[in-house]
C-alpha cells in the first residue's frame, strides 16, 4: 500500500525567498506523484506530476519537484515566493495506472510574509 | 480550459436527511471519482466509477452512500440519512485513465450537517 508523509504542516517564508515543501512517499510499485494546491475556499489545482519520465518536473507558477527514488522523496521547490503562493499544498501518490485512487498527504500550509 | 463543475458550492442539511451532490465531469473523460476532506484532515478517496459501475471504493463508502451517472453528463453522490460526521468538503474529479494525465478536480461542495 502506498502512503505519503509531508514533513512540515506549516512553512512560512518571506516574499522573494525560496520555497521548499518536503514530501516522502512509500509505494510498492513505480509510483505516479503529484503536487496539488488548494487556495482558501477553492478546489484542488494540479501543480505538477511525475509519471516515470524526467525526474525533474516543472509545473505551473514557477514550481518544480524532483523525484529521488533512492530517497523516496518528491520535494516541491520554487526559487522565489510570491504572496499569491500562500495556500495549502498536498503531495499525492498513486500506484499503477492513472485510474487508481490517489493517496493524499496531510498537507503543508505555506504562508508568505511581505 | 475544461473544468469539472460541482453544485451546490455549499449545502446545509439536517441530520437524517438525504443529500445529493452533483458534478459535471469533463466531457471526454471516462473515469469519475469522489473524494472528501473533513475539516483539518486529509483528502480521502471515496469511490471511483467507470463504464457505469463502481470500479473501486474505500471502506468509508458504505451503504449510506451511492453514486450514479443518470444522464451521461452528470455524476452524483447521494448520502442517505446524513450524520454530523458527514460534514466535509466533497470533491468530484474526472480523468482519462492515462497514467500521465492525473485528475481534474472540481471546486468542491461544502456539506454541513446540523
């Protein structure tokens, strides 16, 4: 069975500084990994996905994540935080084909300080 | 960009009443899902639906819940005899089933049982 651990429940950064949101996963198979973002009172928006192609994945809004199999990690980064990045971020894993259920981490709330 | 549409955005119901949450998936998608997020907790898988039948369900999805695709466009989640603990944000999602696609989520319906 797969699982996801998001190592920080809350991360606070200053505007213009780098963002690092950490995620470790456990999976019996070659996983598909995703990052979703949820702004207040909004739905879940896909930021980026890894599905066994390039290990460095670029997403929307300047975010990227690197799949490291040896470390079972899929950390999300952004070089320079913007106020609009403040939101809840979910690391998500799925085993097997694209129709299998997603398993969500508990989420990391990102705060951006002016 | 195609969207998954959920209605209503917020529903308040009395304990013991039945509710139907509605979703319009993306038109060329074949796989449909319901997830829920109780306040402060993880997003949890409820059920997946393909070819007019349930393909997978979690232990949360008991006899109180049912899903239906009544007219080829809508995808509904019915909760019979609602309980206080059913209060949550319910997300509908749809996908193509392709491993490299991921899902598209709707904005959610916030269900409050009083």
